C-alpha cells in the first residue's frame, strides 16, 4: 500500500496543483487540443495532469517533447 502512496505523491509533485484554480491534479489519459504558432495539434490517449476541480489539462514537458 505504501508503494501506491509513493507513486501518487511522485505524480502530484510532477504536476503540482492547478495553476488556474489551485485544485488537485491527477494523471489520466486524455485527448488534448493544443494551438501553437497558429497550428492545431491534437494529442490522443496521452498521459496528462487533469485538475479534479476545474478540468484543466496539462502535459508534462517530457510528454510534449516525446509527441513533438
């Protein structure tokens, strides 16, 4: 059980709290639309931090680089 707690704590540190509302962010696999330099990028089934309060989604830098 402690191993799961450690993994959850590591993930929370990776995403932190939501930058918009301060809510708890948990990792989930999502579809994410992202606009950059006038182009639309659609990430499908990627791990992202999802705010449990407002629904804001964020990729880590590592995931964004891997999908670039």
